[in-house]
C-alpha cells in the first residue's frame, strides 16, 4: 500500500516555503534506510523513533533546508545519521545510540548541535572531506573507536563538545584537514557503579545501551520510550510512504519488510 500525503504542516523550519514534515513516527525493520531524503524542498524530521533498519536511520542525499530534531535513532545497521557530499542539515537534540557504523557521518555542511551520540560501533562523529560543518555542544562517545574522527580534506569547526574517551583517542584529526578544533573536553569514561555503557548480546547481536551510566550533567537526550531502553514490538504492518511538495507524515508506526525504506522524500 502506498499513501500520498498532501497536507500542510502547522509548524516547521520555514513556513513561507514548500517543505515536508515527518513527525512523531516509529520507523523500524526496513530493508533500506529508515528515512531517505533526496528532494529539493525543505524538510523537518522531528520526534521520531528510528531503529533497526538495514541502512542508515536517516539519510540526507540532496541539498535542501533540512532540520533533524529531537529524534531517537538507534540500532540501525549502518550509520545513525548520514549527510552526504553537497548536502546541508541542522541536526540538534537527537539521541543517536548503538548503530552498527558511525553515529553521525558528515560529508556535507550544516550545524551539528546538542546531540547525544553514544555506543555506536565506529566513530561517534566522522567528518569526511569536503565536509564543512559546525559541530558544537554535543556529548559523544564511542566504545572501540574515536569519539570524533576527522579525515583528510575535511573542513569546519569542532567546538565545545564533551568527548568521552574509552579504548581509543577521544578525538583524531588527519594532518591534511583544516578543521578548527577548540574548547572541547576529552573525558575519561567514568561510569556509575561500574555499569557498562554498552553491551552486545552475542546470541541476538542486539546492543543494549546505558548512556545513563555515564556521569552526565543532564539527562540523556531522546532515548527509547521505556525504562528497559528497548522499543516495544507492535504487530507488523506493511506500509510505504512517499511525499511530494508540502507534506506532513505524523504519528505513524510502520515496518516495511521487503521494501527499500519507510519514507522516501523526493
């Protein structure tokens, strides 16, 4: 079943322009990305639970005015959020946990601000050339890789982040990058009551994450909706959504096994 929405969103980043909204959905178990944007108009992705998809949780593949705000992006089989070359996005207030590759992969531009990025399999934030973002006031941790990994030809700023250092360097910068790195705190991991930050079940290969085990100065940003830090598993429904122009996808729950992705905006 394919649903085409042609509604106006009541709030958004730029109400004077054409834009789409993806609000308050649970998006899981898709064969590709959870949300994939390849359009040319504005987009607000807000308040969604995006987890256990085979691709990225959220992928931005075309330049537009994109806001990714207050989402929980967990346990996807690729990176949590990916911003490709030539694209720009404002990414703020998200909880990005336990993804199988990077927490946030940036090859483009934008503002990466006040996110919690914990327990992802590779770098918490990976900045690749010719990316040129401003990365500030995030809390970032990676158990086995760098908290922030800056590669060749990358540009931009990494400013005033809290980077929790585990088994590797909290921040790694390639000598051929021109990123300005200032005012960051590199913090050795100090857990409460010796609780692990991230545990992988070897039988199911699921990651259960406890960022609350870190000594944080404020609660974790959007995590999972129940105290066990796991999503409920509702009955499966086969649903695919495609939007064009001014659109609003709100308060849905969908899994699309066998389909490429839950939400394609082009």
